[in-house]
């Protein structure tokens, strides 16, 4: 990590570090000096672009063309290419930064991704947009935060609170089967539907409550590891390049946002 690539934001008691050189990810979110994100390579919170979750066997169809992506989670491709690319800092102030990156190999279409990250007292807003330069293409965008289960202050571990309208049934290949079922109890590595918008609370009892909100209706919840829990708002379900493609054109970019807000407990 080059310190030149890291943008630091501060507002109220919150501090955020954004590492443009390491996939445009949030490498730190501290509230009152307490770190909320899991540290280390591949963690923090990274943008998922130009797809979210797994793409079945790394293959997707665009019209008559079938494209193949690297199998970085064999037998599937997972979480896009944006998290593996360097981003450029287009703007940086004390409370806001804008990052950009260019889509290209191994993604088969040229395009641009823009992230805006804005911090205020009590909330962090993340916005992302994908533009097509020439050919239209299907895409998805979302965010993959790793929230620490234990904040290291002797409190209880984090719990998740949400009310989903449905759960995407997960097959043995970890991909949605296409059936919507009633939400099941965890642990989860599952996609849920919230037609009125994503609204999930991460609660550290007696310490902090953080709400992940988005106008999007899809969220993946992952809590199968002891160290962290993930709440991933996104524009479509896993394998959505094949099952629910959203076309990006020169006139119609794909845009989404999520806001994380927090309050102290106790």
C-alpha cells in the first residue's frame, strides 16, 4: 500500500481510509477510534464491479456471444474485477473523495467506473456508476464490507437484524436456483430480496448499531466466518449477468448507492 494512494476522510467522530491503489476499497472505518472493518489483504470493504457474487463457471452470454471470465473462485468467477485494479483519485477533500477506474481485460468491454465516497457526522454514503464507451454490456455493481464481529472492547459479538421478503434458494453450487423461498435462519451465504430497499442492521449489543441501507432490492448476507460478517447491497442476485442482466449503454449508465449510518448504544 502506497500512502499516496490512501485518501483519509473525517467527520464528527468518524474516520475513513480509502485505498485507491488497492481496488478502491475502504481499508478502515473507525468510530470514536474503534475499527469496524476487518483488516488485512482482501478485506475492509471493496466495490463489486462489473458483477457481484458468483458467475456460473465464469461464463455469461451477451446476445449471441458467450464470454469467459477467470475462475478466481473455482468453478466460478466472483465479485468482479474492480477490487483487483488500481483506481485513480479524481477528487479528495476532508470529507469526500471521487475515484475512477477503466474497465478492460479480463472484462471484455471498455468502460469507466466512478465511485463517490462521502462522510458526514453519523453516516457514510457510497455511490457507484458504470458507463459504456462503445458497445453496451450487462453489468452489476455493489459493495462487500467485512464488519468485525468483535470490536475488541469486551462486548458481545455482532448480530444481524433484517426482515427480507424472500430468500433466493441456494443450490449445492452456491448459486441461486431461481426459486424464492421464505427466509431461513443462519448461518448464511445467501441472497435476500427487499423490494422496498435494503435495510439491514449490524448490532454490537451495548456498543454500536450500524444500518446498511440502499434503494436496491438485493442484499447478500455472509456470516460463516468467526472474524466478520458481510452485508452486501447490490443491483442484482448472484449470477445475475446470466439470470437478470442489466444493460449498460452510452445513454443509460448503471448507478447505485448505499448509506451506512450509526448510533451508539448504552
